[in-house]
């Protein structure tokens, strides 16, 4: 039996964006992880640690940069800059949350560059376009999406694009728009915003050079009323896409027309075992969706039920639930695969803990390891290959 690794930290979190490896990565198994957190007694901002994907060894996290509630993170394609949303009430006296730009130092520490307002309130997710020219952020509280230009030095400027969503849906929680995530298409032409309050995935044409976003035609794809779409991910092939629905505890699979930027629903399945039945459950909700790099598996997190739903992916895009693995943490708001797809980390926002799992490369199923970390309010993790 492996020795349990228990690291007590006055820090934060860990969850991964399974991004492709840059060409400059010297060793595709050695990574530096950056962790976004909710700050408080156990966290002062963004933390960093090393991870060896060949052995599963995790280094001791240390503070990389101070920030207030830097919940979600995004890395620049150059591997030299990092961005975070700041879930704060105002920036420079202006109502709304913020996006902060950092320069990544040789030792992994973060040097703050600039902070810009997201205009809307409650920013909860962000992405950097593939050319590295613009940061997109979704405002959950404000129900809007904003585009911020990235300057040549990696800093962010005042917004160049902004769209306010309008409307509501059928549940009490859906009395207004709640933009919950923003993701860029594989060809960098479109941005997809999952809006929990509207039961829609809105689609925008993206112009990175100008830093603008404009409604696509068609402008959105709707999911079943009362679903509450939260996070969104593309299949590695670019032929399919997924949205995990927070309220109804389901996963919706779409086919994707890259030329038109259009989504078409294939089917929607529960993220829970059949014994728990379909539909909403008091105190339970979903959170994150991650596609495996090999395209054969898909993962989603169930909060309250505290499991990771593991799906197999067929050639036609349809998914089948094959496992509900105990997350080994409480309230797994987020989780992620390391870029090699051999490991999965769960983050317990309710338990201040992180657990490490091995991924079966034949079935996608998860097996818990003995590695545990104690951290404060983990929210998001990104991996950067070490040079």
C-alpha cells in the first residue's frame, strides 16, 4: 500500500485545465500547477506546486501571488502570463468584479501587472483566446460576458467588448441571467457562454484582434427548461461539445458545426446512478465537465452526491455512464485531469481537501490513490509544462 501523503497548508486549491502541451515543453511529464482559491484564513491568493505525471508525486504548494478571491485561472499560450478573475465588489471604485494579469517568473512566482473591471458583477470564469490577444470573462451575478484586450507585455486593458444577457427561465433560481462560463472554439472563431439563468448556451463571433464579441447566427442553443447549464467543454476532435447542467444534474451532448458555430443536441443523460433517479435533488448539483485528451471518456462532478461521473464516449458522440466514483472530498466543485490524462484531481470546496486518482486508460474509470492534500477552498487548477 502506498504511503499516504497529507500536506497541511494555509493555502488554497487545485484543479486542472487539460490543455495541450506547448512545443517548448522539455519534459511532458513535469508540470507546475497553479491553484485559484477563495481567500480567507487558509488562503491568501494563488498557489503553485510541481507535479510529476510519471510518478504521481506532488510538491508542496506555496504562495505564488496574493489576490482576493482569485477563483478561476487561465494561462496565456506563451506560458509566461496568467490571468484570474477576482470575485470582488469593485475595481478602482467601479462596481463590478475584476480580471488580474500576472507575469510568471522563472521561479514560478507571479508578478502582478494590471487589473481591469469585468463591468458586470460576480465574475466566475474566464478564458484566453488561442492567439493570446484577448481575455473573455463571464459575470455570473451580472449575467454578462466581457472581452479585455491583452497588451504586448501580457497586461490587460479596459474592456473592448461587452454583452448583457436578458431574460429568465422556469425555476426560482433562474429569475435573471447568470453567465457561468465562457469557452473558445477550437478554431478561435467563436465564444460559447453557458448561462444558467437562461437555460441557453449563447454563441458569439470572436474577433481577437479587435477584442470584440458579437451574437452569432444562430445566437444560442437552448437546453431543457430548468436544466441550468453551467460549464462547457469541447471533445478533442472538435466534432462534439458538452454542457453540464447544474440544477437538473444532467450532461447534454451536442454535435458541433464548426463552419456555422452551431450546436445541435444529440442527447441528455443523468450524471447520477440509475438508483438515484433523474431530475433535481435537494442539496445536490453538478459543477465541472472535462473531456479526456484521448476523446474516449468524459467526466462530470456531482456536489452533495460527492462523486465524479465517468462516461464512455461512442463514435457518434453519445455517452454512457460507466462509474460514479466517490470523490474522496466534500463538495467537489471542480476537478481536472492532468494534461497526460493519467491522473485526475478532485477538489473539495466543502472539506478543504484534494484527492488524487489514477485513470484507467482502457475504461476511463477512476481509482483513488493514497495521496491527499489539505488546502483551503480549492476552486481551479491549471498546468504549465516545465521547461
